């Protein structure tokens, strides 16, 4: 399956970018996202940025994902989850209408930028909300009360409201400029430990202190060992 029309290399050469919009056929989009993950994983622990360009013109309808099988949906959700586990820093840049797969990836990204005219729309098929994992992530990220308002009423979310809810980190008049700055700065903190930091954040809302303690202590142990190695190298250079 050809994915060249959606997936490319960043101009800086330090990562990859993927164009995502609601009209993308789901199997082709899953193939593109999987290819992006494979390329990012091939770079190992090297500082890498994954830029997700999301949104587009208003769709003819809010219907998504189209005439697909549940196996196609499963592959898509697993590809999104795989992207979340990359050592790469995931940056989403949303413009226009962000719905369907674009909305899924927006909520999976580490840093989210949008244009002032961006609108978030939950997919609706024949009056029925699409019950994908975006509902799960909404509850985790904005809380049950705010998610209930969005999911039950199905209202669109403006850029300003998305910023207030924490669904985006920055609303930028100059979206290309903001993306350039973000890809430059965020790439510096992308490393093999990034997936661990994400997991610690996610588990903090869903597991008890006792269950979380082991993972945090393991991360602390790795950091102490890293600091000792840094100190040894510094003393050796004196």
C-alpha cells in the first residue's frame, strides 16, 4: 500500500511528518502511521520528532471510519498506541476541522498546537457517536464532567475552548512558525526514557500509590545510575 502521499521527512532531517485528515481511508492511514512508527523506531534512542499535521477543510459529513471491518479499527487503535510508545517526541499541528483519525492522534500527541480557526468534531454516523478510543482519552485528559458534556451533546470544540480544556497546549496565529519552534525544542528532550515518563503520567490517574510505586522506583534507579555515569565521565575529563 502506497503511503508516500502522507508520510515524509522533516525539512530539518531530525524526524518525520504525517498528514492526517478525516477523509483518509482508514486502512491507508493505518499503513502510513505504521510506516512512520517503523522509521522512528529504526533511529533507536536518537533524538527524533514525529510531526502530525492534522485537520483540513470542513468534511461533507462527520461520518467516520466508513465501510470498514472491526479488524481495521483494531489495527488503527494499535497503531495509535504504538505511536504513543515511541522514543520520539510526538507533536500535533491542527488546522481547520480536526475529526476522526485526526482527533485520535491529537489526543495521543505529547505537544499540541493549533490555529485559531481549528475546530474539534467527534465523528457521528447516522446520528450516533462513533464509540472509539477518543472517548476514553477525553475522560482521562479533561475529566468526566467535561467529557460528558462533549460526548453526550456532540458539540464542536473551538480552539479557545480546546486550550481551556487542556486538549491543546498552544493556539498560534503563525502555525508554521510555532511548529518550527516546537520541533526544534521538543526534539532535544526525545530519548529512550520518554516512553517511561509517558507511562508514569498515564498510570498516575488509574492505579493506586502502592501499584505505582514500583514503576517510579525503577525509573528513579535508572536515573540515579545515569547520573553516576555522568559524574564518572566528568571526573575522568578533569
